C-alpha cells in the first residue's frame, strides 16, 4: 500500500494507525490525522472532479474551508453526505467518497463537450438561453442539474441525532490560531468565561503547518502548552471541530459542533452534531485569512494549488504534492512555500515573483537556499490536460506582458495572490469591511456590535504581530466584559522583515481575455475573467448584479478564493477603485450546515409541531375513527364500519343525529374563563351583541369582528355569575382570541377589571345531539332537571355526570335537541363511557367532524374561516340580527364605511344543484351565464358543500354578489373538469327553517 | 436574534415576544363622530418611520404583558422600553408621542 507522495518523516499524522478508505471505487490508505484531501494527495490523486459548466478536470487547490473543487459524495445510504470539502473531512476507516461533478465517470466525461463549445457558453448563458420558452424551463433545469451534478441528498430518513444548546459567555473567541489562542489565554487568565471555537480537529490554525517556533519551542508544541493551560481553566470551554457559522443581532453567534464525523460510520454513537446558540458579552474574531488564487490562463489545471496549502500538506500532513515545483505569486508567501518545498526534497525550479524588486528576509532565505527567483515575471499560462505540465513565464512589461522568459516543466504550480482576511463574521455582525490599499485586502470596518477582530482576520499577517494582537484583543474584551485582565501575555518569536504585497488581480496574457485559455476567478462555478469583463461590457455596474449574472461566488465555497479578484477585475473594467466597487454581501453560513443541525430535536410530528389529543382520543382510535387535523388537534373525522365508504359512514352518522342520537367529542373548542366586575362591559366591546342583561345560567351566541368590521371568530358564551363568563371560540381561533382580548384590555382599556384564563385543555366536552339526547343525558346526570321548562334552550345547569362535577349546556350546532356535557378532562373518559352505555339503548352513534359539518350546513350555521375569509361582515352573512345598534363594539364603525354598505358585496346564500344530484366542489367559482364572452365575470364561490342524507339531495353554502336579493335565481358553478352546474340560490337554512327541533 | 427587555421580566430572547405595530394609536372615543376618511386613517394608516419608532410589543411567551418600545428601524437597536401609561425614554426624540 504505497503512498508515493508521503514524506518519510514529520507531520502530525499517526503513522502507527493506518486508515483504509475508498475513492471512486479504489481502495486507498492514509493515517489517522489525515484529511481526505491529504490522503488523496499522499496517494498521488490530484484530479478529483470536473468543473460545473465546462467539465474541465479539477484538482485539490486548498487545505481548508476555501476548497472550491474537492467536494464529494461521502459515504452511502442514509449516512451519505453531499458536498463536504475533502480538505475538511478527517479520514476514518472505511470512508467511501466519490466525485460528484462528473457523469458518467471521472475519466470519461460527457459534459466535456461543454468545454469544446465554451465560446458559446458565456456569462449569463443559462439566463439567456433557458428562460424562454418558460414551458421548457423544467426540462432544461433537470438536464442542467444532472450535468452540473452537485451531490445528492440521502433518500432515507436521517438516522442520526442532533442537538441544540444555549450558552452564555463573557468572551467568545472564534478561531484558535496564534491570535485566537493568545486572545483566549489573555481573557481566560483574567477570569472571564471564555468559549474558544475552531473548525479544525486540533487547535493551532496556521501553526499546525508551519515551521515557526514560539517561546523557544516548535509552534506545534507551543500550541499544546497553551491548550493545556486553557483546558485547566474552569471557566474556559474549548470547542474544536466547531464552526462559528453565523453572527446575528445582539452578539448572538451560532456554532456548529461536529461530534462523530471523524469516526468510522459503524462506530458512531450519540449525537452527530450540536448547534450552539451563544450569547456573548464580547466576541473576538480570530478567523485568520484566506489565500487568493492567481488568475492566469489554465489556472485550474490539477496541480495548481494555493501556496499556503502546499506548505500545510508538507508540514502538517507530511505529504509532498509534487516533485518539480514552480511557485508564483505577488507576496512573500511564495518564498515560505518554496523553502518548505525545498526542505521536503522537491526540486523548486523557479519562484516567479510578479514584484520587480521585492526584498525582505523571506526572499533572502530562499535565495540563500539556492532557489532560482524570477522577479518581475508572471506565469501567464499553464499547460497540461489532466495535470499541470509546464508554466509559461513572461517578463512583465510596462503595460501588459513583456518578452517570453521561459517555459518550465513542472508537476506542481503553487500560487499565492495575497491574503484576504476572513471578515465574514464581522460583516454578518453588521460591520462594513473597508479596502486597505497598502495590504490589498478588505479589513474589518467599524464594529457595530461588541466584537473586535485580531490577527490575520484584520490583516496582521506576521506571527509576532498575530500573537501580540490576539493577546491585546483578548485582554480588552475581558476588560469590557468587566474583568481585570491584568498583564497582557507576551510571547517570544522571531520577527521577520518582509516585503509588501503588490497588486496582480489578473495576469496579462498574449491575447485579450476570452481569446486565450480560460483564466478562472471562481473555480467552483467556472466563472472566468472574461465573463466578468463581458458583464461589464453588457452594462452591469453593481457587483451584486455581476455576481448573479456570472455566478461568481455562488458555489458551496461562496467564492472564498476568488471573489476579491473578481471584484478587482470588475473595478478595473469600470475604471473605479476596489473600495468603490465594494464586496458582495457576506451572509450566513460561513460553511454549509446540515439541516439536521439546524432542526436539532425539532423533528417529526411530535417534537416539531406538537400533536394535541383530547381526553377521549384512545377511545376514538379503538372505535375505528379516521382522524382529521384541525390546527394541532387530532379530531375524529368519521367512524367507518367495516366495508363502509366515507360517504356511507357520514350519512349514517348524520341520520343517527337527525333521527335518534349521536355523540361528538367537542373538547377542542377554545374555552376562555372571563372573570371580573367589568366582564360584561368588556364582552360588550368584543362582541357585536349586548351582554349586560344575559341572565345567570344563560348562553348566548356571539360574533367577534376585527376593528375593520370583518368577522374573526364566533362562539357561545355563558354567564356563570354576575362577574363570571365562560366563552367558547372556534377550535383554530382559541389562541388568537385570547391574545386579541388581552391586547385590548391592556393597551386600550386598562381601567377595566377583568381577567382571562385559557381553560381549553381543562374541560372535556361531549356533545349529545338528536331527539333522544335528553333521555341519554338524563340517565347519566344527577342534580339537573332536564324538563324543557326547567332547562330551556340556550341555558346551562351544573350537576354531576357519572358522579363527576359537570356543566351541562343546552346548545345546538346541529339544529337538533342537544346537550353539551363539560367535565374536567382528567375524568372525561369515565364520563364518556357512561354516556356511551346510556346511549346504547337508543342506538346512539359517535359522529365525527364531517357529520358535524353536514349537520350545521343543513342549518346554515357558518364556520368562521370556511364560509368567511376575512372580507365578510355580519351583514354579508345575513346576520344583522346579532349586530347591536345601541352600543359601540370593535368593528362597529367600519360597518358603515362606504365599501361595507355598497351594493354588490358578496353575501352568504344557500345553493341547490338544479339536477338534484351533483355535489358542488368547494371553492368552485360561480358565474351568472357561462355562455357569456370570456372572461366571464365571476360573481362568487362555493364555501361549503355536502350531500344531505336527511334531505336526500346535495346542499351548499356560497357567497354571491348581491345574493340576498337573488333568492330563487340561478348561478352556474364551474368545475375544474369543465362542467357548468346550474344552481338555485336559496336561503342558507335548508333544514327545519323555523328552528323548532332544537327547542323541543 | 435581538434581545428585548420586558419591563416586568427583564432581558429575554426575541423569540419570546410578538410585535404589535405602532404605539400610541388611541382608539377614537366617539367613532360615530368620525367620517370615513378619519376612521380609515385610524384603522389603516401608520407612519412607516425610518429611525426611532415607538411601537408595541407583547411578551407572549412569558408574562403576556404588552409594553411600548422605542426602536431604531434602521439598526433594530432598542433605545428603551416603557409600560403603558409611562412616558418612555427621550420624549423629545423623534417619534415621541404628541
Ligand atoms: Zn415579561
């Protein structure tokens, strides 16, 4: 098992613990401590995928979150993960990875044809081509998605558990590189509660891949020392493998901690990821900097890598990504990498420095080492197909390229275009990054929240500077959080005099951009310099528009390596400064976060959206009920007997109520207990009718309007005592009505003495309806005289039901003689059983919400929210009888607004199909004359529609323009399958229009 | 996510609160005295302030009390909270009740 690119010694890998894994079907090996990317490079695998649009071969470029190319489909089945960056995947046994962006295989790729036609695929190509005709968009989209081929989501339910945790701290330090470690140490020594997070498995950041020494020991050892000191501090929490991915208002920072990702799939137990929701008094952003690519021809060939990544692979993973190296850039990083390469035994054939006369100690060290330096030169093009083969080097002229300098064969081209501070979190916190002309990067601007950046995150790029900057930031944060930070820690490390970076956003070519080989800015989205220049030529000015037009920075990497180059190229084309061009918006998340981590335990029907069940739920289940969801409630819909259709069951249940007796679980009705000397006066304002003179023990139906005059809820309210009422609301409106009343009481009428208590869950309600219902309840209840004289319609009596204290209401939503027994929910099943036993002699049947709907529709009783839609007044509903003219109430003045009194408003009516058999579809539009010229004016719609077993024909409720004046006339209902059904406009009351049955 | 200070419970997470629109809109004592336009003004029209805005909040997931707040609609920053009947912070600032 050879790893041809593995160095014999060094690195932070554990050579005693080999790890076996599979990439695109091949069995490979690495070591514990490797990332998937470092293991692939150790095995000599460079080419790992194909590009988004042109399907060009692509290799590993970076070593961390910035990686644009090496995104894979990881593992299989329910455990599969789409699009992780191989540079951030810790290697574990039996890991399975495959390339995503190639179809059918990596080696033989069909989409490469896109590359041959690349001239035909400029910026905005997909917009321009595929947006029209719109009917074909769906077809195109499927093709594009397959060809573009990012990873696939697992199809099986997620087998893992995710958690959420809230935390508070004094100082949150993001990033545990030199600046972050120093900051945490300073704040921790001061006694502050510190949380230190880093996205990697080990703390140390850039120190893990460097040959520096601090306080007289190697950087890696120093990291261990500092980490141990932090670990020993009681108030310090260390979170490796944790990404701060969002910075929100009020110093609220969200962290994603990965707990089991690094373990073999079969060995994983417990929580997979944890989302921390941290409120920090102070935040220190030590997020480091991201190296930029160099934009030149064929800069995407596998083997072209970021210089810092090359150094990291050598020093941290003991992997030498190439033997014959050219290093090219515009800053001192190229010399450091050249030294690392030389030390690792590579043949460094040239360091190509675009700066004409860079000095400094890094360059001197490289020259001393014998590395050939070509100053004032650039790599204008790379050549090679599936791997870089040579670098074409030109001297820089005064304006563009000068003469050809050399063509150097190489298998590794390390590039550095400078460093961009990771200002993402600062920008998310509300700060506006500003362009630093000297250091050629955006740096954090003025802090909006209690945060400060330190180290490379604010363009302090040298180690000594990072350490002291971090320590100062940590101490300052602790001080502002109220801690005496004492002496700021100091660290001893070599100060190296460098040479400043010089701008080289787009390397000149012999020909104009777009005519030569592609010069990529965004590798993941195949955005090239010529695309940006084309956008500028086509009139795009705003970087946000250019981003959307060219897809610059749109990938899963959010353009971490190339965005700034793209902005600079646009700025150049527009003849403006980078500061004027500005950045695109930095939005959460810094790196992708799984849906599982965001949802945490809020999954499934129980935990995401709680299910509410009535006290008699189990009985309904045992008796074969089909259920209907009403808000969060499960309500029995109907109780089919074996072999019975829904319609047959509902008909049977309806007829039982009309002819004998039925029982309905009505526990879900909203119930509000209203108490206080001003209770009646309050109800007068809330309801359209008057409540002062309602007798104790009497019930009254009420309509509630919004202040705009539109019906918002209804229900029966009962007076229990002079100062005590019991209100019922619709099942769905309970919370809204309580909130509505509380708002008016507190904000408008605080002088009123009245209290509201929600008692929806406290009382179970069983409604016994039908001509035999009196006999049933009489058998169950004690202490109540059920004679009509003693217990009239619309009144309430207290007594006992099956021995349980009960309130019995004589009210009816079916139009039949009916009683509602209210008992404490904890005793409800016992009472329900007793009522069922008592009803068996009368062939009483349980009925569900569907029969309830039919029964009430036969009576023309509305359901708020079904027959009303927020634009119906009581007058529209034909309910002017309930609207008091003698008092004010909420919504009253609106009823006389000009729009509410105009003719032609939609009004509630009944409809009967003239054919006597067709049940109209609910929601069907109504027209007067279907043969009229189109568009045929619509005059209303069907709101409720059922077959009435009691009447033997279909019935419907509808709203029709001016309907109340059109009784006996016709409208036509239009069905989706093209039928036009003629209907007679009738009164909405179909059954027992005099209302005698319920008063018997 | 903001932190909001309930005048009764203290500082709590925004998720515990609900928004109630512009504050200090008093329901007319004699609605019948108003023309349609005046009533419509009370009903539908709000200031849509850019800057300091006096508005109602309710601690719906807590004590369920309504209160008023002065909040900057540009920065979202709360400049203060006050109970009903209280004058509130900075009565000379823009958006203060007349
Ligand atoms: Zn509160």
